[in-house]
C-alpha cells in the first residue's frame, strides 16, 4: 500500500518548487491537534519573515521522531539526501573542529526541513559568509522559579536602556515559553568572545542597577527569585530558538517578535501559536523588519568590560561542553566546592 503523502507548491527566488510532504495528517502537537501539514502551511505563510530572521545563517535543526511529547535530536550537518539547492557553510565549533552547517535561503528550504520533522530552528547570530563574526548581540532573559513574564518584561526594559546607553538598539521577542529574548544588531567586526564579553558587561550593569530583580549567577543555587541574564547564549555555537520558530510545547507556541509597546501593554506568549501567528503577521507586519537597517558597535560595552576587569570582576563560567577557557573560574557549583574544602 502506498504511503500517505501530498505536495505543496512553495514560491521563492528561483520560482515555484513542488515539495513532497509525507504523513501530512500525522499529529505533531496532540493537545492542539496540529498536524505536520498544518506546520508546513505555517512555514509557507511566514516564510519571508522567518527567512529575514534566520536565513543566510548557519542553522541547527531540532527534529522529532514523533510528536512533541517525544524525544528530539539536533541536526547540524546537511542530512543525506538533501536537495542540491540546500546550502551549507563550513563553521568552527568551540572544540576547534569545523563542519558544514545548514543554511536556509528560500521558503522551500524551511518546508524541506519540516518534511524532515524539524520543529525548532536554532540560527547562529552570524551570517554564513562571516560565521566567526556575529552581527547580532543576543541576551536570553530566563525567569527563575518564583518569577514570571512581568518580571522578565521589567528586566527587558531595563536592558533596553542599558543597551541604548551603549549605542545599541534592542528588539524583543517572546521565547515561546516563559522568557524573553533581546537582540541588538551590531557591525560584524568582533568575534564571539568579544560579543560574549559585551553581553556580560551589559548584564553586570543591569545587575548593579537592579540587584534584587536580575542576576548573572551561572549556578542555579545562587540565582534566587530573579531573572537570569544568560550571557552564555552569546558563546560560539550556543543558540536560542529563532524568531517565528515553533516550540515543542502543548499549545504549539511560537517565538514571536513583538513591539516594545506590546510588551508594555502586557502580552500573553501563549497567544502566539502556529495557528495564530500567520494572521498576526498579515495584520500588523513584522516588528523586526527593519532590525538591520542600522547596526551599532561594541566599543562602549567592551570599555565597560575592561573597567570591570580592572575592578576585579573577571571571566564567568563557560558552557559545560566548552574546553577550559583562559581566566575562567572553576567549573564547580559553590556548595560542592565548600564541601570539598
């Protein structure tokens, strides 16, 4: 018996591509009743805005063998059998190894990834042609237990002010879950370590101003009921769910760009879903459409980093999969270190 399949015509810069979708009726989000074909139609509807945010960048695909309640795995290298028009670019990882990583150039490429059971797209903060030099500064505002979205919103406005003082313009989106993501366009003149140091400098500045509300503490036992300013999302090969990327959560929520006015008025991240975002985009447009019209520099933030370094505020822990980095403090949680002492 032939397997269930259908096709979807996808317009793009090279004309219309007819894309095969196998198992179109397979339910991907059981609670919301959203199928694989629904997901494909979502990507067709938001394709231009999705590519503006995530295209022309190395991207990792978070793929699911079944529905979102099951296990997932990451694809970085182009899977076998990828169409010849799917691009890849060589990137260097923290281990110093280099491998080709996928790049999305047209809406049909997003549909192809969905056919490969991709739900979440994690794009790099750098362009494919200069993957070592980010053109986005990113900060993940992560609510800790005892905090909620309104707390993250207050932290976001505070960080917007800090970045503005440093000459940067911040854009905001929902994470698709409980937090918020801030992006600021920068000139691609600094490599990842410098960008991470700039993020740490901004985070420390906000922490000094609102110590009861935000924290840069890497160890969870030290964070308390505060918003964690996750500086390590600026490290090489660390990514967050891209703008307009769905999330593997029950309601099929989407990491959705919003305006600062919307954030100020109060938003419900759960209202931005695979089913609702296409109509929202058609009605109000893309709040990030002009993000890269004017990029800023890191000179001020890096001067703050050097100032803090001179005052004894040094390097912070790197992600656990990183090699030991120069100046990095011990990678042991404080309570365990005290027991060992």
